[in-house]
C-alpha cells in the first residue's frame, strides 16, 4: 500500500477550506489508484494558486492542458463518492 508523500499531503493544505476538503479527500481515496502520469499532474496542480484551483475544481471552468486529466478525474470522483 503506497503512502501519500508528506510533501504532497502538506501541499493539499490550502488557504481555502473548500479546497482543503476537495484535495485531501481525493488524495485519501484515490492516491493509490493513480498512475504516474496522473500523480505528476496532481503535483503540477498543487503548484497552482488557490484562485486557479477554485475556478477549476469549484466553479467547473476548463482546466489548462497540463492538469486537464487530473482535474477531470477529481471532478468525476467528487460526483461519484465511494460507497
């Protein structure tokens, strides 16, 4: 069982509670199932500003190409929580 790297876990802590919840829940529930490409996109995503993350993850705006796949995966996961 692969554990979430501490640095990545720390980067999930944002200045907005909504983003904290979205990011931490996704990482907790899906980290192990992500392939290396999606893990790399997640790391790029976490380097973006809170405002940009809010637009992509909360407002549903189109994500940049370099993080498009992970944003899409996060939206799908948010709409279909595990039972």
